[in-house]
C-alpha cells in the first residue's frame, strides 16, 4: 500500500478522541483525589471508590483508543478490526465522562469511518 491508502480522517478523529479521553481521565482523577481530602476531622477518604473506578475506566479506554488509532494508521488493511475496537472503547469511555463527551463522539465517528473505509483502487 502506498502512503495515500490510509484512513487519515478516521485516524485523526480517533486519535483526537483518545487524547481527550486521557486528558479528561487525568483531570477527573486529580480532582477526585483532591476532593477526597475532606475537612471532617482531618480524615483522608480512600480515593478508590465507585467514581474513581469510573474515571479509571475512562483513562484506560483513552489509552486503548489511541493504541488502536495508531495501529489503524500502521495497518490499514485491518481497518475493520481497529475500527470496531475504537468504537467499542469510545462507547465504554462514556462511563468515565468520555473525554468531556466530545472525545467519545470523536472516537465513535472515527471508528465508524474506519470500519466503512475503502482503499482507492489503482487505475
């Protein structure tokens, strides 16, 4: 395959969505850790509750989406497989805020474009 036979739009949207998912996961995790220092009698609440796990899911989903986007660009012949991974993990990231929701939308659209992408035929 030549360099022009890659799903560039799907790659760009998926990568952008994954980056937003990671940024949102980091910001929300930091916020949750600082929020867990409550003022009641100087006690520290353990930040590994239900909400922390959701933020962790969003962070892991972002990492998987970025990895799948990079693999989509490296191996465009497997565009359906990586498109499905991107779409599924972008939807899962909605549990953990999903990259401020716009990251999840970018990931789902990028994954759908990757699934439906068709390489140009040589003339």
